[in-house]
């Protein structure tokens, strides 16, 4: 497949000799094919190497010993030993994207000597490693144990820091601020000209916020259902991202686009608080909501309907099957019509409750309209006489061109109340 996104069930394989023998990728959602990745770059200031060109949600690794060993990076920078010279090609960086593509390696083309001071963000908690948003106001200082340092967060007022490696805070009595990187500096107290400025990717300022955000409403799904869709309630996708967990918060999956739902595994059971959703702002602040009841996904009835759609030699779904699958509106008056519509689908678009419900709703409307025509004719033969298609749409069998007139005569011979259900009409047809 070429690079791009392919929606659920659009990827299909069929027997060339039998076009109805179709296999669909129906249970894995949309598929994104990605075979390319950019090569990251890095610069060294003081004792800190800063990475640029990182792809969103990519992981990255660095080496300081000419690729003999690799270390997983975080944020967009890493600290190098102070007052150390690195020969060309000693420092190397690469990244790996979500698709598993590994980039080309970037190396230092000339030797690099670090200084005695360096500083870097403790953590970049924003959505991307270089977006400049974080809820961690701590800046780490890397230096020799003998050096006493000072720091400034406005480029003018210097404050006492510490001796040796340590840290300082960008926020004091505030919960949010925006600070230019050029104003965040440290210096050797005994040698004020030995000054280092914070660098972080390609950005020029840091936006911080530790303000709490509101929780989402509790997600929606029935306790026992064939519909494995969980609806996420209250999320504002224009301001926040959201994630979900189905293992009590051990692992999280990012919500897809502007969609506000996700799928659970078929025929599985989830205990109280196992299903969780969380809302995340651009700074990385989170709020978690847990589902307070157990959930059992039972798709046996839905599987039966889907099997009949693919091959009508399989058992025919009953009213009870549709009800158990969560499909509404199927009754004795439209069961045959609904099954005919399901069969006519040839297995396309019958894998989920929403798809089957859509087919059933159309079929139900068709059956109700057809039955109304037949009932009206029983009430008065001045009304439109039912056609062969009307009987078919009403789910009545055994009517063809050879007996249509006789069947209509039988309908005309009874009262309206005796021809207002599919069962009553079928009984009259069987007698003709």
C-alpha cells in the first residue's frame, strides 16, 4: 500500500472467480501507512545538546560514544559531561516514529568541547517535544561541584542559585507564565562572564501552566451490550486532546482526531474503573475520569447477523437475535424485509451495531410503508391495489404474478383490522 490512511473495511480481498467471496479487514480500524521519517539535527550549547526536527510522538535516542551504546532521550535535549571534548562522530542522534521508521543518524562533524555550565528543562510535558508548552517549571543546572551559580528568569534580576548541579523554578507565586528563553540564564558567580542561556529546540519562549483542568463526564456504554463503542462525553477537541485506557490506566491510547468514542475488544468483560478517559491540555495537565460500572461485550447475536449477510446458508436471524444485538425496530411485521436487506448487503457494512441498525431502519420504513398500502386496500378497494413489490417489501412470501390478483381479492375480502400485520397478510396468502 502507498503511504496514507485507509479507513476501516476499505481494504478488501476477493476471489476473482467469485466476486461475492470477500474478506474484509473489519476489526482493526483505520490503518495509516507511513514509510518515511526526517533526520533530526542537534546543536550543543554549554553542556546541553538540543534536538530539532523531531516528529510528533516520535521517540529518539542518542549516543556519546560513536554508537557503541544508545540512550533513550526525553523532551528535546540531553546533558553532556562538563569540560569534555568529544571527537567528531562521537555524538549521534536518531529518531523512531510511531510507524517504526528509524531515521538516518546525525553526527557531530567536528570535535565539540563542553563548558562548565549548562541548563535544560526538567521536562517538556506538552503534546510535542519542542512546542514550548510544559507544566513543569523546573530548570536543571549541570555544572562542576565547585562552581557557585546564580540564575535569572527575566534577564535582569539575578538570584542566588546553588553550588554544583541543581535546579531552580520558573514559577513562584504564579500558576502560569510565558517566559522568553533568552531571559532564562545561569552564570558562574565568581566569573559573571561565564553565562549560559536556556535553549530548547527551535522555540524562543516557554509557556507554563500548572492550573488544574476539569474532568470529562463519565463515558457511556451499557453494562451488557453487543455494541463495543464507548462514547466519550464532554471533551472539547478544539482545546484539549484525550486518551483512553482499558487496563485501569496502565497503558493509554490517544483518541483519534475529532472522534469522541473508542472501541472495546469483542466478547470481553471490563470491571469497575478498568475503563478510563483523560483530558489533556497543551501544557500536559491531565484530568482522569473512570467508568464506575462493569461492562460485558457480547457480540454473539451480531456475529450471527453478519454471518447471514455474508452467506444466507447460515442461520436466519430472528427478532430475538436483533434485540439481543441491540438493533431496535425489528418486529414480526418487518423481520422478513430486514433479513432480505441484510442478505442483499452481501456482507458489506454489517459488522457493527451502527451499520446493522442503519440497514434495519431503512428496511423497517420500507416494510411499514408497504404494509400500510396493503391494509388500506383491505379497508377500501378504491385505494391503490398492492403490487408484487409491496408484498415483497412487507416481508410477505409466496406472491407472484400468477396469483397477485387472487391475493388482492383475498385482501379486499377482509376487514382492515384483519390485514394490518405481516402475519395476517401471510395467512391470507397461504390460503390462496
